[in-house]
C-alpha cells in the first residue's frame, strides 16, 4: 500500500484535439493514481489505443448519446470493484456527464455538469441536472459510508461558488456559472457533507483559476474561473495534503482551455 492517494481531474475540451497537443504525454508523466476527464467529445472508435486503454491503467468511458458532445472518462492504476455510468436519472443516463469507479476505500466520480446559458434551454437542462444530482450525492455518501468508503466527486462543476473563484465576478453576476441560485445550490452540496478540498487548504483565494477563455488574453492576464474542483466527504477531505492547478507555463503549451487539478490525500492506497 502506498501512503497517499493522488487524484487528478481535467476538462480536456475534446480528447481528439488534446491528444494532438500533449494529453498523452501528460498522462504518461502524471503520478496520479486516478485521472478523471470531462468533455471528451468522442467515442472509443474515434480515439487511439493510447487513450482508450493505455498501458498500466484500467479505463472506463461514458460517451454521450449525442455525438460530439460531453463525455467523461476515468483511468485508475488499480482495478475497480465496480464502475457505474450515470446516477439513475433517465434524462441524463446516457448524456456522458457522470461516471464513477468504486476503488479500495474510495469512490471516485468524474462529473461534467452542464454549462448553461441564461434564457435558453441549456440553462433549463442545467437546473434539471442539479435538481436530480443533489439527492444522488446525499445517497452516494450514505451508501459509501455503509461500505466503509469515502467519496470524491471531481470534474467541471461549471459553477464558481464565491467572488474569489472568478476574476471578473462583478460582470458575471447575471451569467450562468455565477448565478445566485447556482451558488446557493453549491452551498447545499457543501451542507450535504462534501468539502471543496482546494478551499480547505487555501480558503481566501483569489483562485487559483482552472479555466481561461481562448478569447482575448484571458490566459495571459489570468482572467479565469475556478470551476474544476474536487469535492470530498469529510474523512477524505481532512486528509488532503496538497492541491495543485497544473497551469501551463505559456499560452502555446496548453492542450485544453482548462488545467488539470491534482490533489494528494494522506490515505493508504494500493500501488
């Protein structure tokens, strides 16, 4: 058993494109025990073997029924006891937005919460997703506890909870991702017993941001959002040792518009 569990999450913004820009090299170099990806936007047949079933990893993929959209994946160095796609809500079962692995002592889930857009069907979809997902998070925590497991739900939550979580918070108060009702929903997730491990270590901010628009000079000016998070149940959250946002050194070295978020937990894990 290793003395730590390392979990990394990243929205790859299209895995086919990310593969051409450096994802495979990053995956080969990471020390993570579990890697979660979101916005894969591809089926297995469209991807090289080096990412569908990379050597040394147990991989699971949940593509969306809508081709070219969404899609989440999980890679684990340890064979999972169980893999689950979706969270029981028929509308989202094959939407490529949720995937979990049951591993020794922990359930790790990859989440791609809808991004939304105020005044459109996309925002309605986001609200339906949130309404169905919160009860599942409550259920999941109870189920895991009964099995002697902790839970960490990682991924692109598409909500900045507080003003320190995005650079231009004043200008985004009426935009999806920073709406009062979305932030209130995140508060309810925390009340349900999930802790944002980044904020456990660095409560004051600002940032560190995890997503920067490709438009303008958002990356160069560090005008970003912190929407890629790891939310863990208390027994795991209190064991977090470090959280690192793997921000590219320069704009041209990015292989996604998001950066990987890697957390190290002081818990024993096979490896």
